[in-house]
C-alpha cells in the first residue's frame, strides 16, 4: 500500500468514526504509521503481516474508543507500538499521555516518534506497570493487549483513583471473564460494541472502576 492510498483510507475511516482531526493531526497519525513501517523490523513493533493493515487494525481501532475517553491524563498499559495511546495523544493535544511498556526497544521507538512528531504530551516510559508510580492522578487507563480483565485491574489498581476509569479493549467478549472480576472491580456501564471501519472482527470496550485497596 502506498502512502497516498494509506492516507486516503485513514481519512475515510476517520470520517466514518465521526472524528474531525485537524490536517496537522492527520499528518501525525500518518507519520506514526510511516515510522512503524520504517522501524518495525529493528524494534519488533508489529508482525510483518500487520504492516498492510496498520490503518484499520491499529489506528482506527485505537481511535474508536475516543468518545469514551474523558478529559485529563491518560495511561496506556502495554502500549507496544503506541496503540491506542499515541493516536489518542495526537487527537487530544491538551492532555498528557503516559505510554508504558516493559519492552525497552518499543519505548525507545515511541520516544523517538514523539520527538519527530513534536508531541510534547507523550511520556514514553520503560518498565513494568506494577512498579510505575508517578505523581499523577489518571482520569483514564487503557489496555489493548492485556490478557484478562482481572489481571488488568490487579496490575493498575495502585494507579486508579476513585474517579479513574479503566478502558479495556477486547475482541470477542467472554461473559465468564466479566463474571470472574473481583468484588472491588465493577463494570461502569454495559460493555460497548466497537465499530471499526473496515474491520470485520468483533471489538468491544469494557469500562471498569476500582475500589482502592484499603476498601477491601
């Protein structure tokens, strides 16, 4: 896929999602994808077969949750090549975004991408989120590739305040996974079916709120 075709698909998908980013923001979304294609092999960013599907499976998928993201600082757990955190940072320039991953190569890529795209609201952080404790009260914590809702909740509980919402992006929804949630993790509304332009696979968003550890 050439750059012109990729940008056309990106703009068409954004329109279907009802999003109206500025031309500069579209440039940055496309620039993120161009950097992934350039450096994916060196930094183990995405599987080779994903390079022709970055717009649909990654950028548009990431931005499909934008209507559910509130104002304020956002933490993206296990961000990988920057999804959903970096696209969200591009279209939410007024809010800070922490992108955390245990893979140092990917964080080095993201730090470089943020510099090249002039995104001063992106904080690429290397380490395990269990040991991550910034002096920030996050309004939103996202995950796109975590194994289970319970593990996600357990991993970020120390970072979640009373007003923090956890947004877990899932494929096909397993009711047993929701039933297995601990008492201190509750659904904040019903799971939402995400409609990603051009993507036939099922996508869902599960929103959680957590009670603090001292309320167990």
